[in-house]
C-alpha cells in the first residue's frame, strides 16, 4: 500500500510561528521540526480525515510512514475505504498555537477531524481554563467551517509532576468536552504505551514505531465507529 501514498511537506508561514507562546522551559511533546506540516495523501481517496495535533501526531523521531496517521491510512486502504489521511501534526504545538493555525489548516473540506492537542499544555502547567477554552474554540471552528464534519477528541493524561489536583483536573477536560459537544472520544491516546520504556523513545514521551502501532489501534477503535 505504500505505493499509493505520497508524502508532502508544507512549510508554515512566519506569521504562524510568531503567534506561538514564549520558549518552553519544561520537557514536552516537542522537537525542533516546528516548520513543517506533514501530509499523507492517497490519490484515490475522496473523503478526508485530518489529524490535527502535536509531535505525537507528527511522529517525532520516526519516519513519517511509521506514525499512526500513516498506519491508519494503510489500514483504510487494506479495507478498501476511500479516505485520504492528512497528518497536520506540528511538533511543540500547544492548544493556543493550534487555535492560531486552525483556520489556515481548514482551507479544505474535512470529513473527519481528529483533535490531538493538550499534552504540551499539561507538561508546561498552563492554566486548565486556558486549555479547555482553546480546545472548545477549536471544536467550534471546525463545526462552523465544516458543519458536517465528524469530530474525534483524543484524551490525554500527564505525569503527576504538576501535583495530583492539576493532573486529575487535566484528565477530566477531555471526556467533559466530548460529552458537552456530543463528539467522539479516544479515552487516552497513549493507552498501553505511556510509561512502558520499550514502547517509547529515550525521552520517555514519544512512542517508538511499535508504540505507534498500538496508538493506531487506540485511534481505530473509535474511528471505525464513525466512518462510512
């Protein structure tokens, strides 16, 4: 199926980069490749699944075809389902950064929108009200620009570094937003991967290629219930 895929790199405009928050001082889901969005496109597809996220979506430390969006594309192809998967993961992205670039990314028709952001907010200790507000704003924009699009929110969890209250309240944001907006939820994107050394790179945060295969399964468990 790899022969059906082509890989394109889109460079982010300088004004998008200038909208980012101040340099980060806490380890996070990030790498230095903040100037490219990666797109995986099946030329024969007629519906679009857009993965909008950070370096977890971008496949930090791996080849593009090893990241879970590309693995989802392979699985769709194997089933004969006519979908194009677009990987719009940007390393280092926070919910504020995602909110700033979303309109630009949505200059195309999207049938399924998978929102995977928030991990960097949690690792930086960004106020929870800001994370919730930004995620809600992005959900609103998707609904406004693609009223028929189906939205999936990827649930995230963080280590207890920020204290038990912050960690617990952070985890609740995702199921609460999914329920309030009546959208699908991946309970925890990194279920079965987080905290398992052999499934993560040396940084302990980003999945290996084997880890991405498990992430693919976590995503597919929800995605397959809403695609046609």
